[in-house]
């Protein structure tokens, strides 16, 4: 979707990474051997790292961090930290740097999608005793890992015309069938000996999810799938896009239900069914919009400063003189056409974040939106027309994203498996 409408749903991971630098190992006193939980290519994961992460998980899912519970969580938490260390080592090996602007953008998205004001996430974390730096460390690793996968896949990541045709053919075959809105938590099994501990870990998480623990937050913290940064949200998918074992479970679940652990290649899936709808049998709301976008210096630390305020006020004053969609397009041209005035037909159901979807849903033709403040600029939107039409195939952009996400997910599983086999990993 176009930039105005493409606010990715990113949830905070509230746990920290092992104490490793992004581009070079830190020098630190050698821990006592009794305090070492694992060594990954010479990098030490201490027993304290494991205990701290297990405590955080216990608190996150609403359980008292008793010694018995921490002992039960320890094997899976250790594996999680090992995988995270492998990711960070690969990020460093390829010289990938995650820029502060990318982290700030991710945090802004988190705040927008959780209806928090700028800087609200930092305060929320402080309120539960979690250092803000742990969020930044985790976002840095996950964003860096996505860059690793995209760099390895290279030009082959983009679907060809043949790929698009095949995907559209498969989607057409499913018109008239049911589509499922799925969220997932993927728990890997790195070797057969860890299968039981992974299953026990999944069962513990499921018990608390069914008691009300927030699925997106738990997914962001502990899922090893590529949707972790989206709170595990896969969006609406067809059964053909799911592993057959997951598909078989989903078709028997009521909306809102959380599955038992589902064995899939590479580990276990925990699945929540969020919604369903029949493809091609429902109406969708299509909007025609015009936007005027005014860029300003990038917001840092979530704080809007005088430079941004001046641009916002100027845009508000100029927009009040616009009385038609043509006027908004002309204003956008005056501002340099930094973003296109016409984002193309917009399916209201696909707009994110939810707050922006609500704004567009309540506009009437000819009405201006309130200013939409982003990290790099401010927009106003005018609704030109709104119509109902029969549901059709996803847009080419959405189909491209479906194919890319599938390839990235497959590469993530394969690369982590390869790194595990190539690395020297010892566990106490």
C-alpha cells in the first residue's frame, strides 16, 4: 500500500538481548563457569540472562515467577537466546547497521497502533519496570534480521510475472470459500531432544493466553516466526497458504479461540482465530482520496519540536483554503509532491493503523481529515468518493507482499537451521 496508508503493525518486544554489541563483541570479565548457560561461537549466555528472560515471560503472561516455573521455562528460553545470538552474529558478519531512524519509526508505529501519544511507550515500559533500552535492543535485532534475509534473497525475492500469475490463479480458485484471519506464535524445535521442552513451553503459554494474556505482546516477545514484529498477525489468509496441520485445526475453531500446540515443520505453532469471511460473497468499501503531504525534519525521540509544529500549522492553514479534491492535489504540488496526491483506490478494510481506518471511515465526500502526523511529515486527506463493490482479488501490491512474506519466512527457518548446524554451541 502507498506510504500514507502503510503503517506497519509493530508490537513491542519487551525483553532484552544478550549483552552483545551490534558491530563488535564487547570485552567483559569472563563469567564463572557455573553461571554459563550456553556458549554460541564464543559468545556467552549466562544463567542470569536465562533467568531474567524467564522471569519476564512469567510476569508477561501473569504467572508468579516461582523457582519451579522458572526451571520449567529454562530450556526453551535458553534456545530462544541462542537463536537470538545467532541472528545478531549474522547481522554483524554481514555488516548490517540498523539506523536509529528505523527504530524510531518502529516505535512510532507501536505507539500509533496502541493509541499511545509520542513518548507514551517509554512511560508504559517504565511503569512495569522494563528498561527502554531492552525494547530498542530487540527491535534492532529483529529489524537487522529482516535485512539479512532480504540481502540473502536478493533479486530473487521479487516475484516474477509467472509467480504473480500462479498466485492469482490459486486465489481465484478460492473465491467463494472462507478466508481466515490468523495470529500465530511459532516456537522452534532446534533438535529432537528439545521437542518435549518446546511443547511444554507452548502449553504454558497457551494456558495463560486462554486466561487473558495479550496474544500480540506474547507473540512479539517469544514467537520465532517472521510475524513476531506484527504481534503474530498473519492477516486474512486462505487455507492453501497455511501448513496443512494448521489449516485442519483452524477450520474447527470458533472465532477468538486459541489452539493447542500444532506440530509443524521446524517446531510448534500456537494459533488464534481472529475472524473469518467468505471470499467474493461480501462487499468492500473502496475510497478515492487525495492527500497533501508536507515533509519536515525527522522527529527524534518521539518529540514534536518547533520545526515540525511550524510545518503542521502551515499545512492546516493552507488546507482550510481547499474546497475540493483538485485543490488538495494542487496543494500537494505546491509542497513538492513528496508523496503522490492520489494513492489510488483504497480498500478501507486494509487500512492500518486502526485509528487511521476509523478517521477515513467517518469522512464524507469533500471533507478534510485532521492532520495526520508521521515521523517525516504531516498529511491531510480529503475523501473524494466512497463506493461499495463486490470483493475481488487482492491488489497486485498485496499479492506481491504475500509472495515476499512467504519467501522471507522460508528463508528465516532455513538460515537459522543452517546457522545452528554450522555453529559451535555448548549448553550446560
